[in-house]
């Protein structure tokens, strides 16, 4: 059953992601397709911070090069193909994990839908589009380990693989989020298990970041310098307060519902582990504080933490729905049908809103292109 769900989710996620990358488009595609070309050719331009160097974006670069060779496609085509396939697999893994975490819930369905076609992809870059789902998966893997109170070798390998890929994609947000989640695991696992996770994640980071192969010390310094540049000295760019609130609306709702379930007795049948919830809230405060105080602010920086809370939102809503009694209905079967109807409405609203906003972005983009061409 799990395999059937994974492959069905993979197909749905690839269809959604393919629409995003081939029909809507994302930012800086030219930078990253050229970066793959520079890395493969050994060009010194691969180290130019005015291009794509410094994120580091290793999985994006290596994946684009691989698709370029396997499919005999140019780099400009190989990049969106890689993003579609890679993100499709990550999102399918997320949906499958949601089903394993809550087998009697429809939680996996809106998570699959929203992560496949979220409106924020339209203002993302290749690295932010990849690291967002990766950090959602890492968060859910952490939740599974904490709820089980133990970790198998497969769970350890999965956690380390995802953590290493996330840090190799976006060093800044990947490292901060991984450290917070690692702290959550420190409340559950023994120090030897933690050391093994850290060593394996670092190994994945080194393997998946081609710059670590030849100049590791200088490269880590460059990554830290790039993060400081964006925060302090980069060309100023401030988000409008309304824009910051708008992009975070569903995330804040997810945070509020989670906090309600955590603090009010009897609201939900099963609470999330307290250490997990408070760590995510602390991470949110830190990230929003850093991003909103930076000289250069962009919507794409918020994508991972927004995706995390948006993915927890339907879980909390379904838990609240399960607590509804419907006293006007006489039989338990009628009450169950009412709960399923409420859950279906939640799925339609969450996924439908993302489809609407994404299509609206395409419409406005088309209108602007028409005006410019005239």
C-alpha cells in the first residue's frame, strides 16, 4: 500500500511541479543552468559570487549536469527537468510519511497538493524551491523519531541524507533548521546515535557539494561570508509588511492551531511532542527575526519555514474535526460522514487556494508581458 501511495504521489507531484517549472517559471533559472555549465567545464566563473556561487546549490548543480548527460538535453532544459523529478520524489516521500505518521487521517492529501503547486514557487529560485520540501521532510522525519522514541538504521540514514542534502542546497537556512531539529533529537537519542547522524549528514553534505571536493576550508568561509553579505551589506530591499503577512497567513494559522492543541486540554486526540512544537516555534522566531532585520529581504527566504507550518496545518485541522460531536446527528455513522465532509472541504480549500493563486500569478504575468510587448 505504501509503495502504491508513493508512486501515485510521485506522479501527482511531478505533474504539479512540471507545471510550475515549465509553464510558470521561477527566478534565476539562467544563473543556475549556467552555474552547472561552469562547474562541468571547470570555468573560473563558477566561483563568481555575482553569479550563483555561495549558496552552495550542490544538488541542483550536480542534478542538472546528470540530466544534461542522461537525457542529452541542454542545461536550460535539464534544470527544470531535474527540479521536477527531484522535488517530485521528495514531495512523494513527504506524503507517504504523513500517511505513516497518521494512518487514519487524510493529512497526506492536502500536503501533497499544496507542496506540489504552492504559489510561492513562482517567486522562488532553484535552491529555495528545493530546500523548502527537503526541510519539510526533515521536520517530519524528526517528528517520527521523537514519537517513536527510537530510530532504526533506515531512519538514521534517511534523516542524515535529507539533512546533508538540505545544507548542501542552502547552507544558511539548511544549517539553522538542521541544528534546531538536531537539538530536538538530542532529547530522545543517545549521544552515539547523535554523533552517527551528524557524521553521516556531514558526509552527505561534502559528497553533494562539488566545491567541498577541492577547497573545503575556503568554501565554508565563502558560504558564511555570503550569508553575512545578504544580511548586512547587500543592496537594500525591504518587504512590504502586507506582503510579509500575506505570504505567512497559512503558516501562522498552522502555528496558531498547533499552539492551541498544545496548550488547551481536550482540543485534539493526539498532541504533537512538546519539545518538537516549542523548537519549531523558537526556530520560527529566529528565522523571522533574521530575515526581517536583514538589509536584503525576499519572499523566497521564508519558503522553508512557511512550508513546514503549512504542512502541519491540515493535521491540526483534521484533529479538530475529529473532536466535533455533531449532537444533531443521531447515529455515529452520520457523524463520521459529517467529519469526512468537513475534511474534504478543508482539502479543497487548501489545495484550491494554491491553484487559484498560482493561476492568478500566471494571468498577471501574461498581462504584464503583453503590455511590455506592445
